[in-house]
C-alpha cells in the first residue's frame, strides 16, 4: 500500500522557519520516502505505508517537542497512477 501525507505545523512565522517546522522537514527528508515536497504553507510526502507511518510518528513526536502547538495532517491511500 502507498500513502501520501500532507501536513503543516503551527505556529506560523513567515519571517523565519520555526524550530518545529525545521524538525518536521528534517524528519521527512531523512525518511525512506519516494517523494517529498516541502513548502512554507504545506508539505507532502509519499511512500510505502510502513515508511510513511514511521515518518508521521517521528514527525509528530519531534515537532511537538520542538514547540509545535498544532499539527494538521491528512493521510491518503494512493495508487501508482495518483502521483
């Protein structure tokens, strides 16, 4: 099964990326995922279910520890043609 996760961390800071946003980016970039797209208002990552779920667990734990007060995420099951 393949999954796509879309997420944001808050609070926002448009002048400089907050520590929790940097941590979230580091987590998904270090994970064994097939595709990662990081942006100022939303982030996506795709991969096998185990890799995505492991990354989501780390993202939640580490971002909260780094000061996130809210993390919004959506996980979708995708097919090979949904990229």
